């Protein structure tokens, strides 16, 4: 109340009593206790405890007399001695921050509609503190996550020097977060102080796995290795480390599932789901995306090549270091080039005769052979330059090259069957 003794007014006490009645009708509130309860109790006691007198009196002077003769101090836990400031205590049967916030929002709406100008009010207490703290934390974590994703994109852009590559890597990085949020929505798990941190953990592991895979793939692709073979070798090298890391971290977080504290249990379960999802997306979704954008026969790769001014086979040609020299490149796919180079390296043909037989520039055919030999040397551990002058060594390299192409065809066959 704005004036001293203002809470002795029957009208103001009825507003407080009405708020208590509304509060006790809410399923989340067990009891609402305040100053009107003391006055109703005294009014009932002074009238021989008749049930019809368990109500607030209409006379302000009678209320003042009741307060004057009341000899207990417990009433002053709910009102000050000037009877200007009072408190209504709500006993809630819910403990989650979002449920407490829902009750307080409804209480705020009721007071705005019914308190009028006679009473000034404010919602306070541990419940509001907890709800506000959780809201601030969740909001802060959400903005931090968005900022982290933007920062990750910029760092990947700086690392790979390609907007397309950075955007491509963000897909498997964001997919585990999306999956975790979908599971939370389906299971009715609210975003709270514990679950707000799950996304940060999941995106951190997903980024680590993605960089391992994409960097290895891109490195081999730049060295002239076929996209399918480059992907297989990348997973042969980095796949084990990625899987072991995920298993160790998942085992650690799974321990939290046995906690009796629900937020801790949810955190452990959902974090494990996020880690496993990050691994699955990096082992299954990322390879599909890489082959769509970098595969030799990918329509997307051909379309990108056209945008860059290249021919439909431009992306595959770049892996062999072949430059446009004016002949019909559409007829010379990566498989035909590989077959021709293998014939030359195996000694069944020479570059000059092969160029004449196929109406190709001899310099270009020799360039293919040089790039193919370089790719074989890298696969065998950087063979010395002298080995290229030795016919036996060259034939050995050719056999190794053929094995690589056989692996490539087997991988493609498995992919087509799956």
C-alpha cells in the first residue's frame, strides 16, 4: 500500500484474499498463506467459531482492533508493523525452472488484471530467482552456441580457403545438435541449465571429427588421388581415431545416466546421444556429401565445373592435373584416361603411339603419365626419382596403380549395391 496502515482496508485485504484463492486453485500450488488468514482466524474465533464468520470483516475499525489485541509475532512474518507492506507465501509442488516460470507468469497476469491501482505488487523469492537464473543461462547458452557456430564456420573458411567447403562441413557439425533437440522435444525434456550445455559438447566433438576427415580427404584429393580412393584412405587412417575418441567420451558421459538427479541423468544421456550422432554423421553423412561435391561422376561436381568455366569432366581432370588443350574432353572421362595411362606404364604402349592412335596431343598424354607416376609414388611412400627410369620399377608401379584402381572399382561397386 502507498500509505501507512493501508493494509487494514477491507477492500485491499479482499484483493489479497482473492489472489490467494486463485493461487490455491492452480495445480502447481499447494497452499497460499498471507495476512488475510490471520484476520479471518481471529474473526472466526471471536464469533464462537461459527463457520459463517470465517471471512474478512467489512469494518476497518474491527480489523484494527483484531490486530491490536493479537499477541503473536508470527503475523509480522507476513506484514510489517506499519501494515504497509505485506507478503503472500506460495508453496509450490513443482521444482523445474520452466514450470515455476509458468506459474509466476500466470500470477503476474492475474495481478495486472485484478490488483488495480490500490496495491503495488512485486513477485520475488527463491522461485523467481531460480526461474530468472535459468532463463538467463539458457538464453546465454543459446546465443553462445550460435556465436560458436559462426566462429567455427569462419575458422573452417580460413583453414580450407573455400566457402563451399566450410558450408559443407557445417552440415555434419549441426546435424547432431538438431537430432538432440528433436529427441528432447519428443521426450518432453525441457531446455534447462544442464541440457543447455549439451549442444556445446556435441558441436565440439563433431567439429573435431569433421576436420580430421575433411582435411585428410582434401589433402589426398589435391595430390591427384581419385575421390573414392581418397575417402577410403582417409577413413582407414583417421576413422579409428575418431571412433576411439567417441567411445571413450561416450563411456564417460554414460556414467551420469545412473545418477538419481534427473538433470544430471538427462545431461549424460543426451550428451552421449550427441557424441554418437556426431560420429555417425561424420562416418555416413559426410562421405555422401563429399562424393556429391567431389566425386568424379557427380552431377554437382560437373555443375560446379561449368560455373567455373570448365568442361563437364573438369573436376575429375583436376585430380590428374590435366589442363584444357582443345580436344574433345567429354569423350575422355577419368576411367578412359586411367586405362590409357595404365597401358603406357605397363609397357604395352608408348605415349607417342597412344597419342597418335587416339588423336590426342602427345604432350598431354605424357603429362597424364607424369601425374599418374607421381600419384603412384605417393601411394608407395614417395619412391625416388631414379625408380621412374628403371623399367622393372615402372612396371611395379604400374601393378600398384592397377591395384589402386581395382580398389576404386570395388568401392564403387559396393556403393552401387548399397
